């Protein structure tokens, strides 16, 4: 039969009787230092228990009860006071120092003490966290990612909601140090950039990251550029992209193509020939471009990229010939074919005056012969007063057998 919470507490409490006596003997003579939050080493041991980091303690027991198991009442009260006092110390580590501790895999004891203190404070009065000094909040944010704990992060969520500029400044400094030390991941990146409620923070973070993070892997780079295209001002982002195209290795298309796609979306007239020359006939280069550009355009809910028909025609001329249409065993259009069809669709619904001419010119290109019937439908849709949705457009192409798809099961990409 499973133990009740009280039974688990009683058992752990009895097992730690010797530890409590030993802690009294060792720490009661240092009670004032503990109360004032100055005995960081001693406080850190209790903070780790509170945060669920002791392997020999039952973490199903509530955090405050875990502390009570290790400290008799007089010492326990001093520890709570010490946690609170630590939040107000004026000699806290800077973000760069905390980042260095993460890199060295040597978490600072003060981090555990502060994380226990903020968790306790939030339980008593969430609004009180906002009254803490900015230096304290900055250190807490950095310690959260450098000193991993078993507790949830309700306090961090609260601060992110109410102190966005401070969060942005703290993470920028913290991450810049990690970037300087050539790390290929930034702890906390995705929880920030993946929520539109954090766009004010993200807007302040993305350009410094993109400018300096040369170790960034393909997927984070893709996701950061995607977010940057949504939240950042176009001119500064274009400047960062132009610098990247000068400095990044062209022989790494998985990343270079993302930068080139970004520059093209921001300044299509300036980069259309650069794009065509770089892509050539290389499927290795074209595929990351196709994935990225379509992802950006399909999620552009605020229509930041209302590109002219000529731009989509240029993209199609570069991309479409390298992707023979395919369908799967159920007759559904395969992923890459679906993406190419989306570019055709955007050409079909382009509203600029030259869109019709762009379609006609594209139909004359010899390498587009494979998509001749698709282009016929594109031209027909272009003349409609009310344009269909993308799903309707693709369904019509499939139903009318205008997509000349292959069923080659060994090459469905």
C-alpha cells in the first residue's frame, strides 16, 4: 500500500535525525551569518534540498518540508531569513560570471540560495518579486539557466510578463558570453522566442544573437531567422544578413541558404540574381531555401511579405525544376511538392499589376515545361476577382490531373 504524504515525511524525518543534530552543532554558532545571507556555502546545502537536488531525499515531499527534515526550528528559521537576505545582497555575480560557471559546469552556490529564496518569496507574495532590485532579478534570470533545479519556474514566468526590458537585457548579456565562448546552444532561447507574448523581448535579442553567433546550428538558426523576419525591423535585419553573407561559409548551404533566403525576402530585387547564381542546379542548396522561404511565407499572418508576382516567378524558376512532383501511396501530394505548389499559389494570387506578365514569362521558360498545366491554372486564378484558398487551389490541380506526379517510392522528397 502506498505511503501517505505524512508517512513519507515522518519516515524521512526520522532517518535524518542525526543530520539535524549535526547541523545544529555545526551551524548554530554561525546563526547570524546564516540569517544575513552571508554564509553562502551552508545556505546552499539547504537550498539544494529545497530545490530537489538531493539524491538521498524523497522529492515527493514538499520543498519546505524537506528543509524542516534537515534543520531544527531555530536553524530552519535562520535559513529562511538567509534565503530572503541573499536576494538583497549587493555583491551578486554578473551575467558573464554566471555564464562562465555554466560553461565550466561549476554552478555557483549563490545561485541555489537565490533560486530557493525567490521561490519562497513568490509563494508568499508574487508581486514582491517585482520590487526586488534589478541587479537581483538579472542574477536570478541567469542563475535559473546556469543552476538547473527540479522546481517549476512560476517566478520566471511572472518576471518575463512584467519586466520584459530587464529580461531582454539580462539574457543578451548572459548569452553573449556563451556565444563568445563558442557554445552551440543558448539555454532559455526557445521558451522566449517561441511565444508571441514575448515578442518585445525577442525583438531586442534576435539581432545581437544573429550578428555574433557563428556556432549556431541549422535548426536554431532557421528558427531565429524565422522569428526575426516576424519581429525585427527590416533595415537592421537586412544589414545583419548582408554581413552574414560576407562572413558565413558558402559551402555550408544548410545555413548559408537560410541567410540568403532572408536577404532575398527583405530585398528581392537586390538579391534575385545572387540567389539564382548561388543555387544553380544544386538540390543540396535549393532544399533548405525552399523549406525556409515557404515556412516564413505560410506563417506570415501580418502580411509583412506581400511580394510581387515577379519575385515568386523568380523563386519558382530557381526551385521548381529541381523537384519533380510526387504523390504518396494514398495519392496525396508529397511534402516538397506541396511547398512548390504553395509558391505557385502565391504567384497566382499576387495582386501587383505585373503579376500576369510574370506568369506569361515563366510559361516561356523551357525548364518549366514540367509544370505547364499548373501554370495554366495559375494564370486562370490570377484573373479571378475572388481568389481560392491554398487548399482549394491544390485540390483543383489534383482533381483535374494538372500535377503530373510520379509515384517513385524511393524518392518521395
